C-alpha cells in the first residue's frame, strides 16, 4: 500500500469518531497551555526589565562604595563623563517615636538623597507632592518620606515626628512608589530623607556601616562598557562597584528566571503525567480497532502501512491539542495582563511571544510522540 492510501484510510477512520481521545486532547491542551502561559509572562517581564533598566537602576550607570563617600578624584571622573550625577547614601537604623521606655522602635532602611534624585523614573508620594517639598524643613524639623508599612507600625501620620539617631524628622508623606526600589536588598521598610539633614544625626560617623551610590546620566551614544572599563582601571583597588542599565535589576531578573523555570518544570511534570493519559487513550483506541486491523491485514496491508494509519491519526490529534493549548496559553496571560502588571514595580506589556509558544509546541509534540508510541 502507498503512503497516499494510508492517509486516506486514516482520514476515513477519523470520520468514524474519536470519542476515546478526549483524555488525549485534554492532557495535551492543559500541559501545553501551562508551559506557553508561563513562558509568555516570563518573556514579557524579562523584556520590561531590559527596557526599564535605567529606571530600575535610577540612572544609566552607577558607581558604589562601601563605608565611604567618593573621593575628589572619583567625583571628577563621574562629573567629566556624565550629564548629571546623583549621590545617595544608604544604611540601616532604628526609627524611634516617643521617649524612654514608652518609645516605639522599628528597623528601617534609610536612603539619604540629594536635590536631583531621582534621575530617572518618578517617585510617587501620598499625599502627592514633589519630593523636595516633602523633605523641606517645617515646624523646626526636616521632612521625611516613609514606607506605609513602617508608618503604620509606628502609628505615624503626616505631620508627626520621629527620630533617626539624634535627629528629629517630620513625616511629610507616605511612599507610594519608589522607582529604584529593586536595586538592592533591604532589611527594613524604606525611609527617605535629605542627605544634608543626616549630618547632625550621629549615624554617619567614622566606623558607621553605610553604602554610597552615585547614579549617572550618560550622554547620548555613550558606551557603558567602555566607561566601566575606564572606571575599573582607574579605581580597581578602591572598592568600586559598577552597574549600568544593561543589568538594572539583576536580582529581579534572577527571581523571574528561577520562578519561570520552576513553573515550566511544573508544567512539564503535568505534561508528563498527562502523557500517561495520552498513552492509555492511544492503547484503548488501538485495542478497539483490532477487528479493523485484522481486516486490513487480511486484505494484504503491510504492518508499516497499518502503523502509519494510526500514527497519522495520533499526529493530527496531537496537532489539534497543541494548537488549542497554544491559543489558551497565549490568551490567558494577555487577559490577565492588567492584574499582573499592577503587582509589578515596572510597566509590563504582555503580548504574543513567539519563542515561548514554539517551546511549548515542541514540548507538547515530544510528549505526544513519546507516549503515543510507548
């Protein structure tokens, strides 16, 4: 028998009904959809991290130092190569409300900023106001912005006072959105103050544990890798740490990659478990076709031809199941896109991602082939 005849016989067999393949299709659709959906979301978040690298970092590049401020030489290096430079100092401290034994204390990650912060992105406050206005002195105390979690823990409202070290601050607003919140590990909710107001706090004395970050806005066309090479060559032995917008949030990217890999493994496990159902459905279908197979053999059909007839049927059903899974896996992330985006610190646009869909189709095809032939 020819291949064409095998195809015609397979088509006629399928016209007789394929009710036994409902499990086959269901397992394949759900497994492929899970892998496609996870891959699509991971791809969208990864693209957003790359596109928003400068916002997540707080500038086009960053030079950081531990336990010290930049030297005059280092400041001159940055000023000569950047359109703007913003200095940030970060450390941990205790925010204190009240006096004596009745005082309330809570750990906070303090960020001291200058007048040009943030260089990129937008800081949102509640109530809404410009950051310089929030940090300006009022009622004899410099202003501060605080994470709502910390403010609630300490029972603070706008206009209330608290201490960092020996310096009294006035809570001017709550922090609604911090553009560079994902740039590092924090051990407590954020408090933002003006760097100049920390001078009398006693928190940045010799021996204090703090980090300084210098965010740079680079000229158009500047090559971050070239600047990195120059900076490391000039200050290699001075504790310089360099980052730029190409890896604006490496921690977030690693988290997304690991979580995506885990969820894809879960999808593959589900596809593998579903493969058992696929194999059972194929065996059950073939068992029901024993009289037909016997008739074909009696008419002179070769074993290869009979195998091709049922392989074509399984392949067509697999293609239908994979297509259904791809449609479902592509549609679900798009429909859930607004809900996903509102829980992320950066704007994310979820659309059709060809590569994750191709990977899901490949996994589905391999699973269907493996368990159908098993």
